[in-house]
């Protein structure tokens, strides 16, 4: 029987090629994901370990309440200073002590466009040794900064800014724009920098002035003398530290923590990719099961003969499963090789788009090899199990008398009953989900969606008859006898039609669901952007807030009608904590849509505030109530509610005068500046506003179009990535359609010969096969789009909690595009089978067995 299985694989190479392709694509996805994850994790881990070379103990500043100490000047204050460094230097086992200052700095590129990615734009102090080199940052060109007007940049940032040694560089930390001379270019393996950030180095005194205070540091890096015990040294260092204001961590612990962070950062990406790989394999199951079912039907005479000469049912099952296992093993091996190339390609694509992963070799772990091969073989064998049982149940005499028996009525009834129950459970679950409002209930929605999709897949043979018949009316009217034959061929085996269409349906269900939710969320974000915002410009900073003194400068720009600063703080009442937005009460109505339910801001002063309708309703407050408030700086005040306004996302819980909020800000700053133009937004006015604010690379001067583009960017990125990943499932589904049609043509060889004999031209045969393919593709697309829209509707409430303006909006254009894609898929999938059918020799086809 094993020899028989091997012979069958070799005898049906062309028939099994498409099945093997489905398996190897799914395995390639799994293998590529695992190899990519292992490779990136290893590279980042090694880069992190390299940064920790020579670090025996790290002493880091820490506030008593685990939050940074920030003074009124906006700079941090620490107790890690030169005196503490001197105490540590004299401890036994200490060989060296480095004093680090850390911060962020954004460099202006061409046209003042900020370089890097905000929090990844690192800044530090350059600490030269006797030779003028800093071991952490090897010099590539020039020298290290030694004066307040000098800086060094990492190589990538220097190149992106177009600056060379000796050039002037514009940058900003958290204040006015700074102009420095570039004196050095360095290299770094810091993962944040290589992943698209930047590195700016100052001399120590300048770094302290910018980020801390003279003589203070963020971290002391201690090197151990030869033979010193790291843990013992960490304990000694801990003894001299100020209690609750600094912590000592051994280099071993730091390395372990970085490894955990790397694993955590890669986990989400790995899980996402594996999810899509699972979808691809799930789609492949339908193709594999379909293929083996058709193969067994074609080999029923052969199986009957084997049974007649003594083969048992168990031997027949084993033969089919051995054939599947062999096919799965070969396909998985090829898929693993393809997955290795996919991992390398994915890394290159992400690097080209700014991911900037550290250099490192491709890592192929035993886990990746065993997982990928195991998944491929197991999926193939499981998919072939039911067809193998069906083969074993064929009675020898029955199989010898007919090529293909129709499915038993009882089995279809049981299938339809089971499908109805599962579909009903899925629909009931999704209807329940439509009443939920907590995002934590997402797992329930996922279960409901899976049940609904599974139920529809089971019911697909039953659904195919009315839907395909309806399509057949169209094909018959438009294409005559070819259209009628296509309909009859599609309905001949509803199970096969359903299995083929289901492969396409799964991919389109997911794509449709994500598209509908993404489109609706994008429209909701656009509404939120415009809702309540009458200002033409929204101005903020990428890292910290704006200097309060700059607000008046913007108001004085010619062409500006009004400028209202928003300064946030907060306070506590006996039963709540709420945010307070301080602003210019005289101009806020010109830049925002402020609709009062009761009261108003007219005559408001001092401790008068207005609260949002939602907050007032939640707390039972009314206009005229007085609140006992304790601000976050521990100062107390009595606040009077002078008005209740309709909810406004921009203003939040409550608003009051700038003079009320400003004194209680831990760091004096303007979070957002809203600007109303006299004659609407213009490029020239935006430039003048930027110039008034010092042309800082930290600035974001955005009009309504910019805000919409920013909101849409994240959603479009997620959708495009999802389309790319789900495209694999659709490709596998196309393979399934090709496979089904090719084998269907083989089964109908004699029938096609008879049709040719009675006058149907070759073009009519081609048209018949093409129409059959298109009908199957459109059937799968119709079910997929319908299920996707239903699930996205039911899950709408879960999304609306984060987006109050969310409402279901169907992207008719994209849905029509999906139908068109299904139509094209059907046409392309039929090319080879249709050509093969048309080229059959008439006499040979009639005489085929």
C-alpha cells in the first residue's frame, strides 16, 4: 500500500501540483514569520548587548514617586551628581565610572522638516577618553563636541540632513531653535536610532544645561575591575545611593531586561503574521480536501479493484493518508526554503521603509524548522482524512459500476442542520455583540464572527443552488448554451463548488470586514477633526508644549483673526478626577464650536469654569454649583460652574481662564494653539506662523487637510498591510479554483468530447469553463462580502466607544472593486483549464474511460 501511495503521487504530478502549491505557500508564510522574528530578535539582542559591553552596574536617577522631578524651568532634577560619582569611584572593585546625560533632540532637515521619529530622537553627552574618543559612539569623521556651540550626529542623520563637517545644523530640544556647528559624525548600534531615530551628541556641560542642571546626571555606568563579582559590586554601590532617589542595576539584569523588552516588542508583530499564516493554511485546507475528494472519485475503480483483491478499509485509508503525508512533506520542504527568502525580503522591505533593524545573520532555529514542516504535514494529512474515509467506504461493486455516485441525501441533511445551528449561534452572538460597548468584549465578537463564517461555509452547498441558479439565468441569457452548461456544471457537485468558493470567501470576508471598519473609523476621525473646530490651524509640538510667550506672537501675525492657547492641568473633587483646559475665554468661541446647554462664559472670571454635558450628567452637576477642588500641585480652590456645554473632544471635561490653569501646571506650556485666519488658510500664512514661532523642527502647524491626512495615515497603513497579508489567502484561493476546474475538466473528458461531436465549437468549450469559474468566484465573493459587512456592523458599537462619531459607512467603491477582483480572479483561473478543455481530441475524449 505504501508503494501504491508513492506510485499515485508520481502518477498524478500535474493534478497534485496545485495542491502542493497551496501547502507550500501557507508553510512559507509560517516559516518566513518564525525566521523573521528569530532573526530580528537576535540582531536587536546582540546590538543591545553590545551597548552593554563593560557595564557592570548602572545607577539611574529615580524620583521618590517614580515620576521625573521637573522644575518650573521644565528641566529635570536628579540627585545623581559628581559627588555621588566620586563616592562610587573609591569603592573596591570599581574600575571606571561614566556619567551620562540623556534627552531628546530633533534635527531640522531640508526645508525645516524634522528628521527621525520624535521619542527616538536621542540626545546624549560625548565623553572623550585620553585620545578624544568615546567608546560608546565611535567617530567616523571629525571629532567629538567640546564646546557649547558644537555637536556630533550619527551617520544616518548627518546624511539625511545633508550636512557635512563644519556645516551649521538647526535643531531643537524642548525650547527655542538652536544653531550648532557639526564637528563630528559617529556610528551607533542603539536599536532606537537604527530603527529610524537620530542621535545628537553635546559636550557634558551643554547637555546638562539643556536637559538637567549643572553637575547632575541621569545615569552612572560603572565598569568592574578584573575579577570583581558583579552582584557583590551592585550591592556595594546600592549602599551609597540616596534612598528612593536612585537605583543600582547589575549589567546581567540589564541584559535580561533588554531581552524581555525585545521579545515583547516583537511578539505583537510575530503574532499578527502568524495569524495571517493560519488564515492562509485554513484556506489551503479546503483546496487540499477538494483535491483529494476529486482524486478519489477519479480513482474509485482503482480503489474498488484493490478492495476486491483483498485490501481492507484501513489499508485504503492508510494509503491515502500516506500519499497526503508525502505530498505535505515535499511541499513543506519547498515552502520552508521559500519562507527563508520571504523572511529576508520582508526585512529588506521594512528597512527600506525606515524600520532600520540592526545588522545580523539570518537565524534558522530548530523550532522554526520543526514548526513549519510539522504544520504543513499535519494540515495536509488532516485535510485528506475525510476523503480517505470516504474512499474506504466505497463498495467494490458500486465503484466498478459508476464513476461518481451522488452524495447521500442523509449526509446533506445532517450537514445543513449542523450548518444552520452553527450559523444561528454565530448570528445570535453577533447580535448580542452589537449591544456591547466595552472594547474588552472584542474576544466575544471574534468568536461570533468565527461561528458565523464557519456556519456559512457548512451551508455553502445549500446556498449554492439558489444563488448559482440566479447567476445561471444571467449567463444563459447573455451567453446561450455555454452559459446554461456552465450553470449545470457548477450545480452538478454543490459540495465541490462550495469548497472552492469558500476558499475565496474566507479571504474576502476578512478583507471586507477590515475595509468597512477602517472606512467607517476614518470617516469618524474626520468628523472628530472637524467637529467643534472652527480654527483654520492647530499648532502643537512633537515632543513638549509651546512656550506660552509665543501665543501672542502668533496673534500678531498679519492675517490672523484670533489665537487661543489651550493649557491643560487637572484637579480632584471629593468624588472625581477631571481635566481642566485653560484658555482665552474671549477668543475660544472664535476657534471652536462651543454650544452651551445652560449658562455661558460671559462675565466669567477668576475661579469660574464650564463643564461638559457628559461630565455634568455623570456627576449630577448644574450651573451655579460650587466644587471643592484640589489641583495636581496640591493647591486647593473653590470652583464655580457658570455653564454646561455640549461635549467637545478638543476641550474635554472642563474649561476655565488661562489665569486659572497656568499657575497649576507642573511645567508652564501651551499644549495646543488654535488659530483662526481672516481669509482662510494659505501656504503663505502657515509659513509666517512658523516663522513667528522660530521655525522650530518640533512644530506641527496643521490645517484641516493635514489633520485628516494624519488621521487617515495610520488606518491606511493597517489596511494596506492587511491587504498584502490577506492577499496570500486570496492567491491560494485562486490556486484552488484552477485546481478544481482542471480536475473537473478531466472528469468530464467524455462529456466534452460529446459536446464537440454534436457541434459545440472550441470557443464555446472555453466560454463554458470560463463562465463556470466566474460563477464560482462571484458566489464566493458574494458570501464573503455579505458576511464581512454583517460582522463589521455587529462590532460597530465596540469601535464607537473610542470614536464617539463612529457610524457604519459602506465603502461602495471598494466593495465594487472586490467584486471586480473576484470577476478577474475567475477569468484568470480559467485560462489554463479552458485551454486544456478546448484542445481535447474529440474522438479520444469520447473513448476515454
